[in-house]
């Protein structure tokens, strides 16, 4: 069972209260971009085993989208943060590094 | 004008707690940025104080960072909505009477927390009275708050009121007490 804290209403929301929005921090390639870029944006995901940034929506609660950093193998949650964040914030990176010393944001 | 009817028509069910239709309740939904000073000022000119996160105070419930629910008498809701709408004319806001779109139920009795805990993924041991918890009640969305340790009010969509009444009735069936909050 995955439990994420909604950064908007502060509720410790269990997975069944949330709906998934898949990978976070994607760079959008829209009209005018090359077919390759568009295809990559739509379909190509690293599908990491380990630290992952995700979008979630507190669907049964306050209805807000937020972002979460968690480990896909252990379900360990490193933190959640506002959806209006273009890149993982420093405190989330710190929290991950303190638990996964060999992890770096580029991977 | 047709007569307004509460969807459960006053249904009452007695198990280890009593589940009852709370009857017609006035509800006004306000959508606006609650952190915006203009919004707060407009609301306070109508006598509405924005509660802190997830609280319900004097019938004003915090539902989301941009949503309030005003709970009042059924007959008073249209006038209240009109008053708030007028006060918020210059702010980016939506005010609407949702009394007939929702249903309100009450759960009463010593096992109230237990009846709810069986259905909702909520830590009822730490839920304080006066805190609104929007959550999943079995398979549908609902919001509830404890008035005190033994009384709760539940708001759900009118279309699922019968389902909510049914699952609460089953959850409160005599002999199915777990006793987790009374140990």
C-alpha cells in the first residue's frame, strides 16, 4: 500500500484515494516539433527501477494534482511537492540522496 | 414549483449505530482562490471567515485550496448564494447552490468511528471533531466530519445517496463490531 501526503490539503492519502498521472517533469513537444521528438514525448519512458518522479491526483480528496518522488522497487516515498514545480526541489533531492547515496538526478 | 424532497426520504437504519437521512440541507459551493486577499475580504463582507485547512467552522467547510462549502438551512441557500455572488462579483469566483446535487446523512452512536473506519481509508483514531475529511466511502466520493466522538455528518452526491446509506447500514450491522476504538 502506497501512502502519499497531499501537499495541498495535508492528508495522508492512501493509494485508493489517488489516481496516477505517471511520470513527472516531462518536456512537452507539441505542434511544430519533429516527429521523433513528438514520439519520444508521447511514448518513450525510462521506466526506471528505483527513484522515480510521478504525478498523482488526490482524486477522492481535494482534487489537486501533485508530484511525488518514490522508489518503484521498495515503494519508499521520499517526498511530495506542488505540481507547479518544473524540476524536483532541492529538499526532495536531498532526501533522496540521504537514502540513496549513489543516486544522482541525471540518471 | 415541485416540492423539494430529500433523496432518502427520511430513511433510518439502526444497527450498532444509527444511520439516518439528515433531510434537506442547504449547501452552497464557492470556488475561488482562498489565499487571495480580495477573496477573503469579499467573503468576510458576507460574514464568512475562511477556516484553516480541512476545518469546518460555523457551517463553513474548507474542501480544497480553492473550494468552500457553506452549509445552511435548505430554504436559506439561494439567498446566501446570491449574497456571496454579489460580494464576489469583482473576483474570479464561482458560487452555486448545490443543495439538490448532494445528500447529507448522519451517523449517530458510540460506534460511529468504527462504522466509518470500515469503509474509508482514514485514520479515525486521529481525526479530530470539526475536521472535514474528503475521501472514498466504499466505492464513491464522500466528505464527512465528526461533530463529536459519537456523531458524524456525511455529504455525498445525491445520485449515490442510496448506495452510501446501504453500505453504512451494512457496516453498522449488529454483531459486526470490531471494537478497535473502544479497546
